[in-house]
């Protein structure tokens, strides 16, 4: 019976006419919102929200974030695409988020389908419903939202009257566990691909659209529309590919089924951020969100080359915005939003080549108005601390460093080119400059990790604490927070062949560190190893896991990234019920010549480069940042035709542009 009432409203003409004309916003506000926590999540009346005449646009898109409003409204990708689409006169984009459990219960009890915030239209009214896939543990929410919307879960069961369901985001680099649920997926940066998709939909849209008689909303059959989508670079249509398996369960091949469908789908990349779309009037939420600040994206990409880091692969090459562009954008953001903080956003903001000039210029321009500047994280060096001291004159919080591993040897394995001396020098400078709180991020279960590395993690933490006591005696006791994540092998990285530690091994390591770090001024936290196990299963999974995702959702899986909602037993039963073994995906070392479920998706980085990096990891050999040293030959620049772009005008040498594979 799950979702039955929603589907009745969505496809019964009489009920649908009543709902579509007016989702009775006043009734929802008066009868439902007083019954739920944080009703501001569902109002849709925020400052800078865009409302367009429904009948005056050609193509209508709903952007669905499969988590709570507070998480989704902190997502820069949503902000960019929302502005980009709505600046086109003939298109609109509206938002929808996962309702909290209390709101979902009220919606299901009343038979209300999932609606967009701007117009309160059901998602079935839109031409395209786009999901961003940010995290594997939101997969059950994706299915729940499709059901709440009254849409068939499987793409194969959708007819001419249904909107297209499209996915994108980081998890699209291996969407196979969700492939049967999506009509298409976007590989790469959305602002490059989405306008082409919308232009295609505008071209094939029927003038009369889908009416109460169920007439198709497209001029061409749905399959032909999908074929045209598959012809766009960066668009993956799973139904046009078949997966063959070996007798032992490994993937034998992923093959296109039709002529004209590419054997490998290539990632799309924005070449020049100075010319890329910038959202000048982002929505200002009514309630506090995770990142309640103006987000100034200063660069994309990171070439430091940490071997566990998927983002460092999928966002290559480095592209920086110029100082002039960023200063102009900061002024526009503050004028349009009234935020009291500007976040300098990127994967590695302290690596932006003009970060010092940018930060000091923003402090000089806005500091006297009480507007703060923030960096999400810092390099472990004294320069970064000096920079933090400069930008946190307005408000001083804690400093965050990510040494990742407890010894220099293990940091060399993962290519984290930060030594213990680097970290201690940075912490010494931080405590001397007046900071009392330092947060350290580590990871356990990394390839080649030994007991010595765990001991090194604990000893390094105590050295940092003692530095604080020595640098500021009598000036307030220092605090060190230690956050320990579990290694999850991710696709398209040099560690994609490595196994994850078993749950027993991870728990033993967590307990050991808990004993070693028991101190009144050390705060120790860790990730649930069972959540990390599920993340590994889904990250490295294949299409057979779609049945397990469905079973887990039907058993009640929701918000699996939240510890209070997560149940490993529910997922384990679903996975084993589908005839699969979690250890096959998470704990098995992959052969170097094994076909991966994601090999048909091309991020630009060659397999040969990943294998070379895996071998260098075993030898603890470094690979330098290609912005300043010789090109390591990852393949991205020549294969995607995109050059690194730096903010300060320094030329990028031909050697750093890339070697042809």
C-alpha cells in the first residue's frame, strides 16, 4: 500500500485536476505544518526564491535533493543550477527535498504527493525530475521520494505521461546500484550539460502537453527521446547498456545495446570558471542551515593527489577564478543576501594561488561591517595559520587540519604530502596566535596500516595538546578534537582495488584509540563502521544491488546517513535476500585486470595512471602536485581538452598541461 494514495492523486484525472490547480497551500500551512518540526522546511517563500508563470515556460524541471532542507540548501550545486535554469525565460526550476519523517507521515496519511516548494505542484507535473546523488547513504531516500511523488520506481515501467527522471552528482561516477531507477544520468558538471538537455526537451515538447486524456507530452516516443539524450556528451542512459557477469559474480562487461550509443560515456567539464554561470541572487533560507553563509566558489579541482580521494579525480583539472571576478561576485552575493559571512569554497581553498590577496582584500572591504570570511579547512603549515589569523579577525573559531594518518610513512602511502613537523609547526603557530581549539581529521583502515600507525595517531594528538599547553600557559586550556573516519575504497581512485577493513577490525581499532585518547581535553569521535560498510557496498556495487536497495526501502530504510535512522540489520537482510554478499563488494581485493562496474564511465583519468599510483602507494612514493611540477600523466587535460587555469596569471607550462596517454 506504500504510496498508493499518492499514485491515485497523480494519475486520476479528477483528483489530479483539483490538486494541480491548487495543492491547497493554505490547508497545508494551517493543518499540517503546525504538526511538524521546522515547518520552514516546507514553505518555499524564502527571499530570492523564483516563481514563474507555469504556462509561460516551455520546459519545467524539479530539482530534488534526497535529504533534509537544511542539508540541501547548503549545496552549492543546487544554488548554481537553480539560478542558471531560472535565468532562461522559457524554463523554470523548482525545488523539492526529502520531508522529515513527521512530515512524510502527515503526507502519506492525507494522500499528498511530493510537491515543489515554489508552486506546490506535484512532481508528476514536471517535464524532468532531477536528483543530485551526493552520498551513497541517501539511496533509500531516492526511492522513497520517487514513491512519494507517485512515480514508478523503475524506469522501464514509466510511460509517455511520466516526466524524465535524471540523476547527477558525485555518485553518478558509479550509479549502477541505482541504474534501473533512472532514465538518464549526467556525468560531470551540470551547468555544462543541463542547458543542452533542456534545449532538447524544448525541441520535442508537444504544444498541448500531457492533458487529462493522457496524451503524450513529447513529440517523439519516450525511447526515441532517451536515444537523443544518449547522444549528448556526458549523458548516460542505463537502459541502453547491458551487464554480463562471470560465473563467480564479477562483471564480465558493460556493453551498449544499440548502434550510436557510446561504449564509454565521457565526463563534461567547465573549462573557464570566469565565464561559467555564477548565481548572483541565491535563496536566503528562513531557518538555519548547515552552511549559513554566502558561498564564494573560488576554484574547482585539486591536484594534490591523495590516493583515497575520489573528488580529487572527478573534479580535475584545477580551475581558479580570477581575483577581479571573485571580488565582484562577493559584492553581488552580500548585496543580494545580507549574509554576515563569506565562505571561500572549494576542495582545497588554501591552495588557491591568490588566497592571501583575496582574503585580505575581503577582510579590508567588509570586516568593519562585521562580515566574516571563512575557509572550510587549512593546509597544515604556518602560512595557513597566518592566513586564518588574518581572516578571522572578525570572529575567531577553531582551526581544522586533516593529517589523515598517524605516521609519515602512511601519509606517504596515501600521497598526503604533509609531515608531522608540518602539522606541529602549524599547530604551534595556531596556539601562539591565540587559538585554543584545534580539530584533527584522521582515517583508519587505510591500505598497509599497522599498529604503529594507530599508535602514531594517538601520539601525534598528544603532541598537539602539549604544544597548546606550552605556547599559552595560563591563557586557557587548549582542546583537541579528533575525528576518525573509516576508509571506504571508492571508484576511479588508485585504491579502488583495495579491500575495506572488516567490521570487527574497525571496531577493535576504534576501541583501541578510545582507550589511548581518553583525556579530559581530547574529544574523540568516530564513524559508525556499519554505515561505512554500506557506503563501500554501494560505492563499488553493480546493478544487482538495485533489488537490495528496493528491499531495504520497503523494509523502512530512510535517512541512512543519520545514525538514529540507520539499521545495518535491515540492509544486511535486504542484500542477502537478493542473493548477494556484502563482503563480495566491500572486503574483497579486486584483481588488477578485473572489469569494474563503472569502467564504461570515463572521468578522463586513465586506468594506467590509477594502476601506477596504486604501485607507488605500495612503495610509499610521492606524486607531486602537477600545477608546480612535471605532469604525472593522469590523462585528464589532453583527453578532455581542458587546461588548468590559475588566478594570478602565471602560465601553465606545456609539461603541466598533460601528456597524451
